[in-house]
C-alpha cells in the first residue's frame, strides 16, 4: 500500500498524470471515487485527433493509464501526513504516497430555486447524456449559456427532444462554433431570463421564469429542466493538507502545477487555471506528473 504518487481523481487530468508518472518509472495509484464530468459530455469536437463522446474518450484514457498505474475504485475520504508520507484514507483502505496529485475536478452548480431538489430525477437533471433519452419527443428547457448548456441543448435536440435554451443574459458565453451549431438547428433561446421555481405534482410540469427586462414572471409548460450553470471545484480534501485556494475555492498552482505544499500538485478543473478544457486538463496532468517526478528525484 506504499506508492510514489497517489492521483486523486480519474478524469483527463488524473489519467494523464498517471500515464506520465508511470512512464517516469514511478509507482502510481489512481483513485476513482466517482465518474469524471467528462463521462457526461455528449460530444467532444475540440480535442485534437478525437471526435466522439466524452465517455468514449475517457474509456480510452483509462485503458491507456492502466498500463502504467494501479486503479482503485474507492472514494478518498481523508488525507493527512505521517512523517514524510502522505496518508490517503478511502472508504475501505489506507494508502501511503510520497507525493499527491489532486485531479478532483468539479461538480455541477445548483440554481438554488424551489422545486430543483424536489424534482431531481423526476424532470430535473444535471446530465443530458444520462437522462436525455427519457425526454425524447418531450419539451425540455436547458438552463445556462456556457459550453455545457449549449452542448447539452444540441445533444437533446439531436435525440429528438423539443428543446429551448434559457439564458440570463442576451449573449451566450459558449464558444462561437457551438453557438453556430445551436442556431443552425433553430433551437430557440429565451434571453435575459432566470428560473424562479420548478413546479409539478408527481413530476415536472412547468417552470416559472422571470424576464429581467420586462421585470415579470411567466410560465413555460415543460417535462424536463436540464441545469447547466457551471461547476463548483472539489477541493476540500486538498485544503485538509493546507493547500491554498482562491476566493472561489480553486486550488492555487504555479506554472509547474505545484501547490504551496511541497509534494502536493494539482491538475485540471480543480485548479485556478483560466481555461477548463479536456486538452488543458491533460496538459496540466502531464506537467503535474513531471513536477512530482522532479520532487521525488531531489528528495
Ligand atoms: P460556465 O462556462 O461557467 O458557464 C455557466 C453558464 O451558466 C454561464 O452562461 C452563466 O451565465 C450561467 N449561470 C451561472 N449561474 C447561473 C444562475 N444562477 N442562473 C442562470 N444562469 C447561470 O460553465 P460550463 O458551461 O459548465 O463550462 C465549464 C467549463 O467547462 C468551461 O470552461 C467550458 O469551456 C468547459 N466545457 C467545455 C466543453 C467543450 O469544449 N466541448 C464542453 C463543456 C464544458 P453568464 O454567462 O451570465 O455568466
């Protein structure tokens, strides 16, 4: 149960770190407590050399990483120190490592409106790829204006849902290429509007929206509400080791993916890097593995 590097997180950042660290000759373990956000992305068109679903890409990465690292399907519940060792406690075991790479990504942000929690799984969803097929031929709203919301709206339209996007401003945040795909498919957008509450009896029947320009509420009859309003970084474990985070909770790293704690590195969406893409997560993972290797070499 003693390793050179423990990688916490099994998305593109963690898996790339595992491939690189393993190929440096380090003994590596990767912890997968829950599926990466990448597994829920319906399609990827901006990762060079690959076009397909996030799940497909992730499976290829896992297969490749398994050649160079061990994989534990265990959720990390605590991290600490024992002399020079980092101690990683999971829901079933305890491991020791000389260095740690946090690649813990993020989880979906909530709207925090009435009905959101109550109708989760009964019309409210945060994952179009997981739940979209239940809504074929039905009317759904996608909330948000970023890459995730626009990708989800396109996907839902493709599988036969009657989709409308709802955005709180009059301009989308998503990449221009995605916006063009959205408009090409004539997916309507309700601009300058936010969700006030989600209503129904057994399942979602309607959403009450607020038009910010007219300053009035209006009702849209719908079967489903897909919420895609961004991410919250998962960095509580790193904080237990004294790792510094920014005001939004992202782990502060330098250009070598080093945190303020010697031997602790971070990569991907949990870091305070400006661009959050699969390709940059992979880059972070490679750099973090290299920094871990340098750290262990000098030690
Ligand atoms: P994001 O880029 O942070 O966008 C979140 C969207 O939700 C924004 O449009 C924001 O509005 C809106 N929003 C936030 N809080 C809201 C609220 N309370 N009510 C209504 N709307 C709200 O998040 P994301 O789209 O999940 O993307 C996260 C990261 O992953 C991004 O860096 C993105 O580029 C990346 N990503 C990439 C791809 C891809 O390349 N294929 C796919 C998915 C995600 P405002 O615009 O007004 O702030």
